C-alpha cells in the first residue's frame, strides 16, 4: 500500500543542461528534469492505470461487502476497511505522486505536500495493522471454526478497525507535523528546500522505529500463517483418513466449515505475502539510505515507491482470482442489478 515519506532527490543545474525550472519566474525554484515525450507518456499510462485499478478495484470490494448481506461478517468488515485504505491511496496519494515522479516537481502546494506525506504513512501502517488483525482472525477461524463466531464478533472487528486507523493516523500526523523526523538533519533539509519540491527528511532514529512498526506485525503475521498452514495440512489429512468411514452429520458440517475457513485463510495469506514483498525492499532501502547519507539513486527510489503503491491495486485482483463470490458480486454491480429491490439478499455462495 503506501510508503513513508523520504527525501525527494532534485538534480542540480549543472547536471541537466539546459536548465529547466519547476517555476520559471520564481527565485529558488527546484530544477525540473522531466522525461522525454515517449517515456513520459508511457510512465503516465503505467502509473495512471495503477491508480485507476486501485480506486475502482477497491471500490468494488467495499461495495460488495457492504451491500450484500451474506458478506456481512467480522472478517469481511476487516477486508472492507483494508480496501478503504487502498482506495484512499489510489485517490489521495498515487495521482499526485504520479505527477511528481514524471515531472520531478511538486505543483500542489506546501500544505498538501505535508498532507500527502502524512497520508502515505497513515495508509501504509493502517494496512499493516489491518493485515495483522486479519491474520489473528484467520488463526482463530482455522484452529476452532465452530467456536470462532462467538470469539471474533462484529463488535470486536469494529474495535480492530478503529484501532488500526487511529494508531496509524495519530502516529503519522503527529510525527511529521512535529517535524521530529528532521532532528539532526536541519542542514540537509535547508540545502534541499526549494520551490516546487516536496521534501520530508527522516532521521536514523525514526527510520528504525518505522522499520520496527513494519517488522513486528510482519513477524506476527508470518508466525500465525505458518501455524495456520500446518494446522490446515493436519486437518486435510484427518479428513482424508475419515473419508472411508461413516461420519456423523455434525462432523461433516465441521469439516465443511473448516475447509471454507482454510480457503479464506489461504487467499488472505497470499494478500499478506504480496504486501510484504511490495514493501519490504522499500523499508530496507530506507534504513540503508538514512545511515549512508541518502545515497539511493532517484530512479531506484521511484521504482521502490511505486512497487509499494501498486500493492493497493493487487488485492482486488487476488480476490477476483480466488473468490467466486467476488466475481459474481462484480457482475451484479457492473450490470446494475444491485439497484433492484432486495438485491442485497442475493446469495453469492452456498451456505
């Protein structure tokens, strides 16, 4: 989903003759180093398509879960809230970063530069916390599927959602508006400050804290999903060993529920792996950059940032591939059948 702000690299005037400025008539303007027309158009298409997919894909996820009553479950509400974070990345972060990446200038004002940086951090960490709570939910569902509904309720899901958003927003906004991340980097910040730039420096201490906020939930998720897949394997063997015997109806029902929960855990586990792969390199680079004097080349930084951004567009594709109910919901939404009376009661999958 979204990266934490880092220093935007601006090329000096002696590197890009003839010199172009972000604001030609303004003193202290940043140097503009745009791509040539061909690559420029291609980058706009690539970045723009990612933003469109993030917006409309996650809008479909949210609409499906909130509209169809059969999808109203604690786990799905967490998924809908996660989709909301990715949707906001597509609307408030990616379009502005697209212009900054292609044009090498920030044209949206100092005020929104700060908000943009805070949004990046907020939505990234909100996604991490959501995924962590989802892994806990899946662990309970797989280990004890019959008792699970009484353990992980809608009320508990709501608390997890609220906590995920509050922690992420309070941390990001307080961190960057207090300018705590710039402590010890005042000279560097002053040297990089120019009109048309959007620089937010993060010092070594806060880079380590940022990494820990990524690494600790990641460790929790890896541990829980490892246990989930071990348990799922054991359950599959048990079901296979009982397949030649006459099972009681209650046992048969338990097996069906367990199979459904394992499938959901597998799909969400793939979403977690995709998120970790998307953001791990960025966080590692942030640490290296902070301790070695921000040496990452501009193009490498841009690649890592956009790999993270594109994660916001991946989850709807994962759901569409693995969830038949989501494909059916998309069809109903796109064809306008959701506007019919009692459409919210349509069954998307067999009980």
